[in-house]
């Protein structure tokens, strides 16, 4: 189920890539999960680098 979900997320077609053995399934799943993790880490780092907005409250110092 995880493999099918990742295939649909990355290639929009679950039947386009059919691995020949179990090692290929593990390799594809590991590569997809590492890629997803790295994408989330880069996005989180980008959000952390954004400056915080100034307060419009005149009593907030």
C-alpha cells in the first residue's frame, strides 16, 4: 500500500513502474521516503529563514 501510494504521488500512474523483485521495491520505497524527507527539511529551513512580521499593535514592544 505504501509503494502504491508513493508511485501515485511521484508518477501519477501506479502501473508504469513494476519492479522485478523485492529488493527493487525496497530500493524504490527507500529512495522515495528519503526524497520526501529531504523536501520537507528544505521547506522547513526556508520557512525558518523568513523574517517575522512586525507587530501592528502600538503597545507591543
